[in-house]
C-alpha cells in the first residue's frame, strides 16, 4: 500500500515546513562555533600577527624607500636618525641644533667608503630634503658636515614609505632592482 500523507491545517503545515527548512540553521544572535574551533581560530590569528610583524619592512628598508632605493644613502639616513635620538646635547649650528662630524667620520659611522659617502649625501639632499638638511660649516681642517634633522618629518615618512615593498613582495616583485 501507498503511504498516505494526512492533511494538516494551514498553521500546522506552515510550522512543519519552517521546521524542515530551518534544520541545520541558526539565528545570528545565538550562532557560535564550538569551543575547540574558537581556540583553534584564536591560535591561527595570533600566528598570523607574528608573521605579519616579522615580514613587514624594517627601518632600513623604509629608509631605503625614502631615499629612492640607494642602500648607502639608506644606511646614512638610518645612522643619522639613530644618532639624533641618542646624542644629547646636540651641536649648536648656525641654524639651530644639529649633529656635526667630519665627512670621513660620517662615512665610518654609517659603514660607508670614501666614494659611497659622496653619493649617499647627494641622494639624501635630493630625496630626503624635507627630513635632513646637510650643510658644511667651519673652515679648513676643522670643517664639519652639520646635519639638521627633522624627527617629525622622518616619522611621517616612515609611516607612509615602505609598505608597498610588502605588497610587491607578496606579488613576487621587488621595488629595488
């Protein structure tokens, strides 16, 4: 014999249909993953934070982006920023507080050779003119290069520069050719 479906009233039929349609579904307010899945998701998020922090461009990479890709100029800018933070009191130059050393001492301090320092200074004057102003002061053998550094402009440049390095690296490209 065939199975006979009993007739239901309209209200009961609607309730029965809704019951079958809502099977496996939850309302947004009470939808939760099981506790084991929640802890697993939290662990994955934590690992991703560490990975992003470790692979994001560092100060030297961002300094290199600021100076147009030149590594020698980036090393010099990085060194100037570090010395500006740690040297107290600063030299009193013609235009205010500055860092003052002979050109050879700047080269040694940044780990550059005699030829590299000239290129690095040229690149800094060209690309980082809003961050660093470099002026020779003094006469004869005591002539020094005075560096007037703007830490606020440097901080702003660090915020904006360098993150395209990460984006391009994710796509398999490099900014520095």
